[in-house]
C-alpha cells in the first residue's frame, strides 16, 4: 500500500472536523491552536516544529499562547509545540497526557480522531491558564496547513 502524503492525508471531511475542533476549543481559551502537516521532518523533530511555528508566525499572539500540533506523516513524527507564554505558567510535562492520548489513536491509524480529541484536551487545559476573553480575536488560522 502506498503511504498517503501530507496533502492527501486527511479527507476534506476530516480537515473540516479538525477545524471545527479548533474553533470549539478556542471558544473556551484565548490560546490559539494550529495543525500543520508535512511529509518529512528534517533533523530533530522538536527543533523542526519550532521552526515551523516561527514560519507560521505563531509567536505573534498577544499572550504568546499559540500551540502547534505538528505531524510529519511519512516519518511518523508528531510534536506538540507550545509558545513561551504557556511554558511560563505550566509544568514541563503539561502536554504529556495529551500526547499519550493522541498517540494511542495514531497507533490505530485514527489520525483525525486523535487530533480532534487532542485539540479538545488542549483547549480544556489551556482554559485554566488562558480563559477566553470577551474581546477575543481569532489570531491564527483554524485551517489545517500543509507544506
Ligand atoms: Ca483567539
Ligand atoms: Ca484560531
């Protein structure tokens, strides 16, 4: 079986479901969640996710509370990368339970379901430290992006 590349990795329906999960999560927190998918990850996954985070200009949120779910689908690599504003307030293992939960879905190839549930969990957790504000702006796109 040929492995699916980044752009075909999700069906249109799955992409919409992921976007809807982000929109729903961002109703509870000022944190901004994005999903980025590519084929291969160059070098160290965490450092690469940090670069992608910068390229997507995700550090330009007012509270520095952007979160990137990064997937390199052909390399089977996955990173949750949160910005400095989050890490100033939470313990270093903040993402671990979310990551483990998502990986349990990914192992069974339930990628969009794993993402949607991870996004919901991230929204719930971020809400404690970054509650939704009345004058909230949607600072970062909710659409899945690819490269
Ligand atoms: Ca927002
Ligand atoms: Ca957003």
